[in-house]
């Protein structure tokens, strides 16, 4: 996993890009990522981390999944479905630990944290494509294939 400062730098860059070039779906997704990160830091307990099911982090991840699913249900675009699916995988990591309590804490922690980076990539790609599509349909602009 990347260092916390690298994670925050990526989160800030993705969010700035989403607010600069994105529309409501991209901006809401970025806000959800920021809120989930802050909430996770508030409920995270360092001592004995990931040795048992992290209920606080599970709740943050479940609410984030619900938020991404709501974006996907109301969006005209396909990319929010990827966000919901990737976040569901994160929620699945908590379920995996609940079923198999002897799961190594490092494996559980990695499975619960890894999917943030592909989610960031999807937000960037969704924002980029949205911006590109708007420029292509703008009156007087030349459409590019």
C-alpha cells in the first residue's frame, strides 16, 4: 500500500480534477471519497487493527457503497456502476473476515483498502470522458472520434 501522504495527494488530485472538469456524478463521487476517507480515519483504531471485523470501517464502506449505488442508479453513464462494484468488493472483504476469523490481518487490511485506487482511476476516467463528450457536442465545436 502507498503511504498515507501519497494516498491523500492522489485523493486531492482526483477530487480537484472531478470538480474542475466533471459534472454532478463525478463531483458527488469525489465528495463521497473524501467523506469516506475522513470517516474512516475517525473510526480507525490502530491497536489490533484488522485482527477482527472492523465494524466502524465496515459501516463507512457500506454507506459509501450505498452512495455509489445511488449515483449509478440515477446516472445516464456506465462508469458509476464500476464504482459501486469496486466498493462492493471492499464490503466483501469485511464479510470475508466475518466468515473466516483466522484470516490474516494484513490480508484483510489490504483487501479492504486496495480498491480505493481503482475507484480513483474510474472517477478520473469518467470525468475525462464526460469533459470530452461535452466539448464534442458543444455548438460550433468540431467533434472528434
